[in-house]
């Protein structure tokens, strides 16, 4: 049986109160917050052959953020490394290969560039997955650190065999 009591924080003048649970033994339940130096990072490998781009990207973004871990903390980069192979064989649903357009601008007048998803898949299939995953990560300073843990390769080979990546199937 748990007892409840109110404990005031350091800012007593703001009138904020926290509810803590006191156990029968007199110990408090505490939420563990991850620290960047204590996070253990694993390596995972994902085969993108015949996988749908959006569905695969959401799962990759979740692992990069660390949402699959018990110690997930939104303000700390707790994610794992993800290796994606066979990026050239990824699938898009519907008519997205022809209709989906990616835009970029050089910063100069008339410098708007556009490329369809089909042409981007032919030229740089790694960028197609990278752009999709980047859009699913938080828009803050941690996003670049999370995105740097994503390694994408067009073919079936990769140079990360020494890290002994585990297969990640979705």
C-alpha cells in the first residue's frame, strides 16, 4: 500500500507542488534520467530491399532517438547506430516516384532546384532515405547528432562489420 504526500520544489514562491509516492519501507520511487556518458549504444543493420520508404523511416527514426530503450530521455541522445543496406531497392507506394518532388534553394535569385523521387533514387538513393528520416527527427540541436548515427549504403555491403551489428527486422 502506498502513501501520498506533497513535496515542494526549490521554487516555493511559485506555488508548484510535486506528488511523490512513499512506499511502506520509506523509500521514494524515482525516475531515472539518462546521461549522455552512461548510454550504451548498439549497432543495428536494416535491409531496405522492398521496404516502403515511410514505414521504414519511422522505425529507423525511433531507434535513432532511443525510444526503444527503457532509459529514453527526450533531452538526451540515447539512440543507437543504424546501418541501412540496399537503399537502391527501396519501394515507394502509389505514384510517388514521379509525383513526389524534393526542393532546394541555392540562396541566389532563381536558384530553386527540384528533383523527383524517382530521379533521386537513381542518382543518390542514400539521400532519399536520409531526407525521410531527417523529417521524422525532432527539430533541435540533437537532430544532427542523431542523424550522424545513421549509415546508409546503396548496395548490400558495408564497412561496419567490426561493430558486429544486430539484424533489425520490422
